[in-house]
């Protein structure tokens, strides 16, 4: 099991949106967009891949993280 510091669901939701749109930019640019550190970007991506089973990869030609298979993150508020 991945041991990470506390993660903010709002950042995961925003990250999912940017990945879906293939508009993350480089990890450094993504960190700036999310107002977190670059190290935190890697932690969030690792969490999403390992714990949420998100099929994420980095595309160097597009300079963006993307989903390489159909995948949909849902967070339902009650």
C-alpha cells in the first residue's frame, strides 16, 4: 500500500479534469496550475495510478499526462 501524506480531494478532481482534457503540461507546469509542489504532483499521480487504478501515462509529444484507456473518476456529493 502506498503511504502518502494527506491528499486533497479537490486537487484530485482538478487533476482528473486536466488529464481528461490533456492539458496538464509538464509536471512543473502542473504543479503551478494546482498550487502544489512538483513532488506533490508525483504523489498525486502515484496515488491515482495505484489506489484508484487510473490508467495514467505521460505523453512527451503532447507534454501532458493522459488516460491511455477509458476511465472515469466520479466523486458523488450527497
